C-alpha cells in the first residue's frame, strides 16, 4: 500500500484540495474493499460452499494482481492523461464491487478481486505522484496526510462495519456499501481532478537497475517477511475468534473496531517514531506483533487476551507504512518512482504470501495456524531489519566524522 513520487515541476502548481480529497476518498474505497473479506470470511465461505482457507484466497488474488499492476500501470499508461487513468481505475473498482455482490461461486468472487487488484495496484503506484502535481511542493506532506487519512478511516471502519452488516443483511450487503462509496468516488474525481498530462518515463531498465542494488533488495525482503506475517494472522483472525475464543458476532465486531482504532493511532505513533528512525519503527512494530501472535497461540481461548492482542496488533501495524516508504526512498533517492513501484509490488506479494501460507495452515492445522505463521515471519523480518535496516542520517554522519 505505497506510492511513487514524481519530480516537481519548475512552476509550483496551485493547490487543488478538492482533487486531493477525491484521491483520499478513492483510497478509502479501495482499502475498504480490500479488507472486507477479513471480517466476512466465514460467512463468505459458508455461502459459497468452500473452506475458510479457500475463501481467504480472495485476498491472495487481489494482492497478486496488484503486485503486477503497481509497476505495470504507470508503464503501460505513460502516454495517457493521469486524470483519465485514475477515473478508469475507479470504474474497475465499481465493476469489482458489483461482481462481488452477485458472485455465486468462488471463481466469480476471484474475478471480482482480480479487477480490484488492478485498481488497487494502479492507484497506489500513482497516488503520491499525483498529489505532488496537485499542490505546491511545500504542501506535499500535508496533501499526502490527507490522502492517507482514507487508509486510517478504512482501517477503523471496514472490518467492524463489514462484520456488523454481514450479520444483519448478509456478507454481500457490505460490498453494496463499498460499491456506493466507489460511485461517490467516481463522481468526485470527475468533478475535481484537473487535466494531468503524462510526465513520467518509467521503464523496465530502471526497475532492473534498482533490483541490482543490495539496499533495495534487503528492504524488499524485509517487506515480504513482515507484511506476509501480518496478513497471515490478520486475514484469518475471525476464524480464530469464532473457533478458538468462541466469541459472538457482536463481540468480534467490537474487537475489530478496536483493531481499527488501534491502527489509526498506530499510524500517528509510527510516523513520529519513523521521523527519527524508520528502522526502529519497523523493528518495534514487528516485534510487538510477533509477541501478540505468540500470546494468541498460548492463550487464544481467553476473550481478554484475544481482545487485547487484536487491538494492540492494529496499533503495531501502523508503524509499517511510513517506515518502509522512508526506507525505500533512502536507499534509492535518485529513482524514487521506480523504487516506490517495487515497494508496492513487494507489499502485495507479501499479502498474497501471508494469505496463502495462513490459509494452508488454517485448513490443515486449525485457526491457530495464522498466528503461528505470523510469529515465524515477523521474527525473521524484525531481526533482518534490526541488522541491516538504515541507520539515522545523523548517526551515520557522526560515525564518518569520527572516522
């Protein structure tokens, strides 16, 4: 869930805050649709006649396609007005939600999630680049904070509201609501986005050159470990709360709301820590989730332990987005666009890996398989980041001066 950055133009643009808000609304709609299966998994599985692990592959499909779409969409659309590209991606989101509502089989659901993956990867690969063109350079950070508000709100709302709506009106009703948001997003983008002629020149050569850099490869490996561990646990958290903790739907909805609220404040705390050290933010977040996943393995039958662990899990995850984004830009400051696209791809591959690995374990070991995967992957990812993650610039400079 990261974006590229385009170089600024010589003449600073006027601030287009309505257009920035439309991008934030787009983020909200995409992330909501992406996260809905986690709160609806058992209901979806029962309705479609498949196992929870199989239904969880709806997350895998989205992530794998988004991993390919993230670097590909900017490459294949480099001659098109970015306004038209963003509107086209929103149309894909609308179609995706419509197909999910009418899906009568796992195959039909997967088709809808493939379309979502295209929209998701394409949007995230260009969101920051467009924000930089919609506001003057000195307002870029503020514009990105507005756009990322869509992530925070979706994190708070998607899981608990999805679970609540699914219990009252069936799991499809949650996708009806997501579809309404996507229609509103389309209207907002048509009305507010100005013409944005293509400016970037992304190429396969740039991507190949970046992958040869050791610092880039280490950052991408850390993403694969940490994010796959998180999603192996999070994607299958509802089956755990139902089968191991034996919670009611209302209790599960309340805990997922706590997860979302924890994630909202975790984004703020993670940003503050990452300003000083992105390495420290990632290590602290990863180590905390590993401990929380271990607590679920040991005492997942306790409602109190599960509730506290899930809420704190949401808080800890908030450290990752800004931490990894800062890391990848630091190791490739001369090719921030291409590096950002690779980071989006790695993030989505990690989501797919976590969903696949967690699903296999859940189907063969039980609901505790997801936390088991999370403990192993997050421990390895945190240790890798601790050893090879970037050090603060001032500390590095001081070391050179001392030498």
